[in-house]
C-alpha cells in the first residue's frame, strides 16, 4: 500500500485527516514517523500558494506522495482578516485561545448580522516528481460574542453555525468532519483525482 505523507505537526489536523481519508487505499504517515524535521516558510500570498509550497517541499524531502493544506478564517468586518495569517495572528508561539481572544477584541460593538465569516481550506497533494493538485473548501458562519465548546482546535470555539445552533467546537467530531472546510476540500480533491488514482499513478512513475 502506498504511503501518503500528511505534512503537518498539528495534532488537530492529524486527527481530522485520519478520519477524512480513512477510506482511501493509502497508508497515512507523518513527518515525525519519517524522521523529517524541515521548515517551510509560507511566503505565498494565498492559501493555495502556501499549500503548494508545503506539499512540494515535503514531497521532495521525503520521496513520498504528500498532502499539505493551508487554511484560515476570513472575517468580513475585518476585511478578510486574519486570512493567511490565521495561525500567526497573535504572534508566533501564541495559543489558540490567545488568537481567538485577539479576534474578539477587534470586533467590539459589531452587531451579530455583521459578524459573518468563513473558514477556507486549500489542500495540495504533490508527487515527488513535481505534480501538484489542489482543491478548495469553505464553510460559512458567524463570529460568536464569546467562545463555546471543547472540541476541535484553532478558532473553532468562536465560529458559530446558525443552521446547527452551535459553534464548530460544540459540534461532535463526526459532524464537523462532514461539513467543515477541510472536509469539503478533501472531498473535492478526491473527486478531482478520481479517488487519488491519478496522483497514485503519478507517484509510481
């Protein structure tokens, strides 16, 4: 069975990809398992550029079919912030809570109907030979006035789904893995590549 390297050190993403890709004929592996300790600077100006950079770098370093993503939160009242800077919004090394607390501090007095936002995810899968495929997924919501919920990671506690009546962090993980931006991007990528057969064939060359 061919290996697919999931190019992340984020335990939350690892857990989600294990669920999202469980049905594929691939053995999932991770940088630590492969002895990889490389740093990829996200110099892209879009989620897609950063995802491609990471996937290609890890594929070259590992010699494996590699999946990487770049994702983040876009808040309309903040002109799309934090966007591609979501992970570094409160500075390098900041906790998830410090990031979403800073976000809430930037929205004082903004009424509910103007707190619209979306999570956006672009997944890139690269072969060692240099082929790269990308797919995108988004989900729409509202920035809550206060954090709620214990599941998930990142900005999940303040991202509210009106149709579900709860934040992403309050959703059961199996529900999140059906409706999240990452789930939609993974689904779109599988459709694009006919369940990865094109990429698997490319990786065998």
